[in-house]
C-alpha cells in the first residue's frame, strides 16, 4: 500500500493465510480509497467482510500505525509456528 500512497490511481491487494485475512484498497476517481477487508476463520462455512472509504490524506498516518502494530505483533510464519 505504501507504493500507492503518493498516487491518485491504482489498487493494491494483500492476503494472509489460507483465505483467513485479506485486504484490498482501490484509489477512486475522487481521491479517496475504497477499502475492503475480509476475515474468515473457516473459509468453507463463514465469511466476514466490511467496506469503507477514507481520504488519501489519512494514508501516511494509517501506514505508520499499521507498521507499529506489525513491529509489536509480527506475523508468524505458518510453517514455523
């Protein structure tokens, strides 16, 4: 998402695990980000999805906050546990 933060067009997608957490952010024509997050504990029987829009001016602060969370709680490699 950082590579898109200076742009007014495009999209980025990220997924983690076997369909457990996925996120997508698309730049809209009005300069906003249209975001969708899907969280699924069991991809065969459930799906939780929410969508929201934010102004791109919030993106640098959001990326800094997400980076702080990932430093505090790093994603563990599923193969290593």
